């Protein structure tokens, strides 16, 4: 009796071992890394499930890390031969990864540049190097003007402003001061430490007739007549029109969430946290145009790339996976689950998406968006924060302050691209 | 082999066996990284690519970096303002607390409480205290009594003292406790003798209390100096949107190192700054120990 039982067990175990070995032979396993953000992980789980159903011979394992550690982890793992086959990176980091030979170009037969150019929104071109692309996004982000519907109603304002001049007039109606003249509610938030440095660089400078950078973002060009007028406009919101104060309620988004700001410029990634803010009724519209009706926007994105670790059949599997995560289907899932914008007009500009009251203004903004090629985003942002503070706190002239910022940023770019 | 050793030798073997654990630990997590940091300070490394030898380039860059000199100055302002202020205040508190009988334990606990509070939480609370109207506690109060607002953290001259104040307050509890222990250790008989001789309170303070507290004072000065030279969490958490700002007015050396390493990923340059900080700490500590040495 006992012997028989043991025999059955042994046979079962042997069959199991055989199965696993057989299974492992047919299956390629690739590893995917991204930083932890709940919705992004949920969306990626769904994408992986769909992908594995369509490609039963490929298994994808996802690993995620807290954002604070992500960059260091990726940087330490890949050179050590550990880590992912497909990795998610911020577009601004890509240069460093290319230079360190940690990622490899996407094969041009699976991703022909002509096809990518035709299918994706134009700012994705920043990922191209010669005859191939280094990486491609699933989703992109852009800026728009959020406004507080309750405060608009209270001030008797019909709708959100369409132009910069209208924006100032609207902001004046939304601004409140106490008896001592201290601001208690701002018409529009301001702060270069948030998204305003993008608004200044890629939107205001262009709207005042300038070009922020030349030579593929290697030459600073905002120290010009246009740049000066853009900076005057921006700092004038506080000094001339008195519709805002830098540092009001510590952070721009905090002021908007608390219902103490009529308008607020921010990215599409803010939608989720605004939805969670109780008692806040908000709307969103495209960034205001200039007097001639010219609009601009800034777009940023996270890209997926194949690391140099992937070779042979893993590389083939990674290419297939890349093709799926950049497909129309994947982008729609990403929009529905994460709320990030599709990277292709074929998904973004469908009627239901582009006319969506929440996502629509962001998606329409993508059509005319620019993407700054940063050498070091936080350092370049710091220079604009300092530029505004020299004007705001130390009373330096706009011309002098913008000249200092431009010179410092040029030095930074020169050192990076030397 | 072990059996042939004398008892004395066996003791030594065992002592080394136990000492080996912390020594190994220190070698691996302290000395090796320290030595490595010194090597990296002569290299160019962004964490991704290869390390490239650049000789003294990082130090040369540091010498010519105006931000570094600004930060260097800030670091010493934190030290030269923070150490004496906290020393004097904590001594005064300890001196009076020592004579107090009424609710002694409770009051002592109140002074010690900030020391036990997380620096991050405390920094954020103070950050909100300092905000302009309508959310800042201090400015709201000023506004209600009709006094113009004080820009605190948004001023290049006031921001540093505004950040230093809660940092001093946070360390006070610890220093008070140490001072009180020092005061208790002074033999009562000295005071009794002085009183019989009819010496004034000031003379007792200057001739008995303070000289006998010297070892305590040395300890607190060295300890708090190192603390202020390494100040980071208060500054970083009170200025996260513009770390060390406005216009680098509050940036200490440690924050500059952190930013160079973990937002700019310029490891070589950060390591060079670390070596400089190490030298500063070393020199300041040696100078203080020498100055306070008993002759």
C-alpha cells in the first residue's frame, strides 16, 4: 500500500519536473522595470497579461521601485549585467544611457523611422538618432490651464480665458486682498519651481516671438528681446498686475487645491490628485494663446527602451513587447487606467478622446507641443527659479537677470555636450 | 595549537575574536567607502558610465565655483551662530531648571520633547509657521495686529536664521540634560564653603560653576559644532521646492553634496566636496579640542 503510494508520488513528481523543463525550453522570460506609481503598475499588469495571451512563449516579469530610488537602481543594475531587458526611462535621461551604452537602438525593420514619424506626435522625434529610434513612449504629458469653477462663478466670469491678455483680466477679477493689502487669494498661481519653467521656456518665449534654444537645444537663445518680454510678462503677474505672489501658500498646486487660486498651470499628471481633492470643482482648458492666436505647449514623457542586456531570443522577445506597449491598444489602456495621454494621434485624436472635457485640452495641446532636450533638468530649472528670485527678491532688472541665467545655462550645456 | 597557549594569550585571542566583528564592520561600511570616496574625488563619474581619472579637476572646479564659496560661508554661519546661541540658551535653561523644584520633571520633559521629535516633521511644521498670509501662523498674527508681513523663508537675509531657529530649538533638550548632569556633578561642599565666605552669586557662577563645567562645555561645543556643520534635514525640508534657496542663501555644504550627487549625478564633484567637508570637520574638531584642553 505504502509502496504504491510512494510510486504514484514519484511518478507525479517526475511528470512535474518534465513539464517544467519542457515549459522552460519553450518560454523566453524578459524583465521589465518601471518606477512605482499604483495606476502605472496596474496598467502595465494589464498590458503584460494581454501580451502574454497573444505570445504564449514569452513571459514578462515586472519589477518596480519607489521613484526616489529608481534612477540609482537602474544605473547600478544594468552595468552589473543584472536588471531589466526593457526599461522605462524619463526622456531627459536618455542621453546619459546612450552614452554609457546601457540601451540599444530599436531595430529599424520593426520600428522604421518613417513609420514612427508618421504615426507618433511630433515631439517624439527627440528620441531619434540617425536611422533608428532609441526609445518610444506609451504615453505623453502636456500642460494646460486648470481653473476653479466655483471661484469663476463667484466672480461672475463666463468662461476660461483664451488669450494671455484675457488671462490677466480674468486673474484680476479673481484676486482678493485683505485690509492690509496682503493677498488672500491669487488670480493665477506662479512659481518656477513647479511647471512654470516649462511654460516660460517653450510657451511664453515662443509666444513673444522668440525661439528659446537653437542648435538642437545646445545653444541658449532666450536672452533676446522676446525672452525679455516673456520674462517681463511673467514677473509682471506679481509686480505689475498683482494677481499673484511667488511662494503664495508655499506651492502653486497647494494653493489651487485649497481653493485659494483661480487659475493654475500644470501637467496632465495632476488630474488624479485634483480628482481626489474634496470640495474642489475644477475645469481645464488649453494654455492661453498670444494676441495673434499662436499657441504652444510643453510635452514630456517616459519612454520604454531595450537595454544592452537583452540579446538573442530575449532581444526578439523584447522587440515584440516594445511593439505591443507602443500599439494603439496599449495607449488606450494607459489613458483609461493611468490618465496619461496617448503618444499617437490615431489614439489621441479620436473624437471621444480629444473632445473629452478633462483630457481634451491636453491632447489638443500635443499637436503644437515642444519638448525641451534637457542636459540636467533640475539644474536648468534652478537657473530659472534663481532668475525670477533675483528680480522678485533683489530687485535686479529683467535684462540683467535673464542674461545671468542664459550665461549659466549655456555653461551647463557646454560642459554637458563638450 | 590553541591548547598550548597561556591563559593570558588565550585572553588576547578571545579579545581579538570579539573585536574583529566591529572592526570588520567598520572596515566594510566605513573605511572602504571613505577611501573609495577619496578616490572618486579625483575622477569623473555619473554613476552610469566608466570612471575617468581627471586629477585635480574637481577640486579646481570647486575652488572656482561661486556657489561653493557661498555655501561654505553659510555652513560657517550655521556653526558660528548656532553653537554659541544654543550653548548659552541651554546653559541658562539648565542653570535655572536645576534650582527649580516645582514640576521639575514635567518642565524638563517639555524641553526634551523637541529632541525626540522627527526633524522632518518639525521642519515642515515650522515651514508652515513661516508662510505668508493666509496660511502662515506668524504672518497671520502680524497681519491681524496690523504689522507688515515678514518674508522669513522668502528673504535672502532672514531665511538662514529662520531655519536655524528650529534647529537650535530641536537640539536644546539634549544639551540641557547634559548641562544638568554636569551641574549635579559639582560637589555641594564647594557651594557651601563659598556661601560661608559670603561670596556673591555671580562670583560663584564664574569661579565655581563654569570652571567646573568645562568638560561638559567642551563636549557640548564639539558635539553641537559637528551637528551644525552637518546641518541638512532642517534646511532641505524647509526649502524642498528650491533646496537651499532662495538664491542659495540657506544652502549648507551637505545639501550641496546631496544635490551634486543625487540630482546632478556628478559623483566625482560630490566626492570632492565630501573630502572638503571631512577636512573642515577634522580641523574644527581638532582646534576645539586644543583650545579647551586643560593646561
